[in-house]
């Protein structure tokens, strides 16, 4: 039988399930790497990889394990012309090689996934921020706030005007938040012009509620720093009494209000600022007694007589008097500590000849804000602290808790001058020259003239 007619030998047991194919042109070289394919992949990184046909996955159904020997691949590679080693040990090494390759592929996939996740997360966060800015709720504080600040609602002010006043004073976080609360409740149209004691960083809803409840309902809210005459007027209005009724009651029944002996029958400084419930048919003396009781209790809790000695004051009455001046001079509780120190330095050092030198005391005595040069230079006015050293004879208003505590615990410093440039900012100075510059700069910034002699602004 000729050689061509002989039967082909049977494939030996254990050989590969497929007959060896001829390597296509440009396939793997002697080192087992297809260099042309690698170069093409580098030139076109976006092109999908092409899997070899009929590849046999020896890892199917097996749990993945980490390869322990990074050099096994070189030992396994050998020459592509060499005979396949079908021993049990060779079979184990081939499986480990496949697992190591799978680990590399899994690691690469993990890196790509993390990169894509990071990019997606960043884009999502940016998109969320854009959505919040355009369609989300306006910026707002949470809660009822802390501290205190006096704000003035001007006649004819609407929602936007009131919201701006509150925002400038640090009461609400945004005009939009207050506008939303204002437009939602028709009671906002009833907010009356006047001075209100608010808190710092209130939610818009809380600020709106405070303003509304100060005008109506069954509550009377007394702001910090009001003079007794202003409080009498608010009681008359709330109880629907003729003007002057409460003032007359306070004068006629002063001995029955519960004032301490050191008050010398003067309710000024003892009408505690707070919220008071009002019932139908209530008498003004009932409210006055509540206010006096609250003040006396609070002053006793603070042990004002004992504390006064530590800060160079003689008694509790002087603490209340100084706190009332502090309350009138500053409308932002965040500045009270430094302002109290400046007042302390004026009273206890020679920087101003022991004179407080403030307008508010003389304005209290005269009952108006505008003062003449003649009045400022008249020492016969007992409340003229420009010429008379020390404190005036009585409190000039009814201070709140923060003003009292600031007087008792002034912030350490050398300041002797202050200038309230806005509800949120007070400029402090150590020397009169520094204070004069602060005042001049502020006057000019407001479009006013500067009076160097009196260190004040003029129109």
C-alpha cells in the first residue's frame, strides 16, 4: 500500500480537542506576542478587542484565586514549536496562569469602574448643585436663633423691604426665604413700623412669626432697650386704652409695683423685656407688676450687688444703669462685650477723663435725638455725660440679659471708642485719632459731611 493510501494515525489520548491550526500571517511571534495587533491597539485605543475563536476557558466554574508567582508565565511559555506537556503538573500550572490573567483583567476593570464612578458622581453632584440653585428652596437658617439684634421696620415697608432689613442685620439668611414666608401668610401685611428685638440666624418662618405676633394676638412683646415711656404707650395700644393711661397708673401706683428700695420709686430699668400674655379686661398695673417682678428676680439671680464690686461699680443699680446705656448705644449683642470694655475703660482710666461722652444719655433727658451745641456744653444737665464724669443718675432704658452679662464680663481689650456703622458691624478704636478716622470714613461713605470738632456726620 502506497504511502498516500495509508490510514492517518489516531490522535493520542489526552491531546488537545482541536487539531493544531496554521498560525495566520501576522499572528503571535516566537515570544508568544502578536506585536502587530499590539501596535494596532495602541494606534486605535477605542477599538474593541477581538477574542480568539473557539478559545477554551479552563477557569469556568472555578473560584478565582490570587496568583502567588509572577514568574510562572515565563516558565510556561517556551517555544511555540515545542510539544505540549500534558502532565498533571503542567495542567496545574496552566490553570494558575489563567487565574493570574483573570486577576489582571479584573483589576483593570475595577480601575475603569472606579474612574467612571468618580466621573459620574462628580457630574451628579454638580447637577444637584445646579438644580438646588435654580429650583431648590432658598437658603435659610434653622431654628429660632440666638443672641439679639434690634431692627427697625420703616413706615410703608413691604415684604422685600422687611426681608432686606432682616438679612442685613443677620437675622435671616436670604431675602427669598423671608419673601416665601411673607407671601404665604396674609398676616404679613399687618406688620407695623417700629423697633423689634430679633435674634441672629433665625429661620425665615420664625422671624416672620416673631414680627407678626408682636403686632396682634394675645401677646405683648417688649423689645430690649425700650424706655419706660415707650413701654407705657405699647401697653395702652395693646389694651386699647387712651394714650397716657398706663403712664398715669405707673406714677400713681409706683409704690405697689414691687420695685426694690434702690430703684427710688423709678420703674426705669425694671420693666423686663419679654413676651407677656394679654387677656381681655386686663389692667395695665398687672402687666407692670409682671415686668417688675421679672426684673427683680433676674437681677437677684445675677447677684448684681456682689458682681458690681468686681468691675468698679458701687451697686446693682449702677450695673443696670450702665447696661441700659450699652443697650442704647449698641443694637447687636455680638458687639456688647467689646463695647462694655470700652465703657469700662472710659469710666476707670484717664483716656476720656472718666467721662462716658455719649449722646444717648442727654437724648434721654431731653426726649429727642437732635442736640444743640449749647445743650452739649451745658453741665447742668445731669445726664450730660460729655461734661459730667461717671454714670447718669438713673437707667435710660430697660436692658436685656445680654447687655447685663456684657457689663459684668467685658471682653479684654484697650478700646475706648466705638462706631456702629451697620446693624452687623461696629468699629472699635483705642485712640481718639483712630476713632476720628473711622468716623470720617463712614460719613464720607454715606455721602455726608464730617464735623471734625464734634467728630460727627452732618448733612
